């Protein structure tokens, strides 16, 4: 599944970038992810986490969107690592990406017990 997902993801991004339709790519990725069986999602999640560590800005954008939409709680440690890196990133988009990562993390963290 991982090779198949990588191929689909690259094709979806390529096609939608050509059309300048990044939101269309996200919608299509959501549809593909929703169709996955639980064991397939585990494999795909590893690819998403890898994109958070080593991917391009576009790949991280897609991965963050999927993690947020499907509330992938296992992503928390990977999001924490990305947030730490972004704090020292001096690119113009880093503060915006950091804010997005922090919002996603706050949604994924379990509520404190009372």
C-alpha cells in the first residue's frame, strides 16, 4: 500500500498543481484516505509522518490536512517535532505553518482529566 499511496499522492498533487487547485488535491486525498482499511491507514500514516519530517512544504501541507481532518492522534509526537523545527525556521511561511501545527496539536491532545 505504501508504494501505491505514494504514487497516488504524487499523481494527485501533480495534476492539481497543474490546474492550480490545491484544495482539489486535498479533497481527493481525503476521499482516498477515507477509503482505506485500518491496516492500510497505519501504513499510510507512516508516510504522512515521514512527510512531516522530511517532506516538501506541499507534502507537509497535505499531510497536515489529512491528519487534521481524520484526527490522527498518533501524529502528536511527529507534530511536536515539526513544531520544534519550525520555531527555528526563518522562512516566510514558517510562522503560519507553526500556528497551523499548534492548532492541530491542540485538537488532538486528550482533554485533561478532572
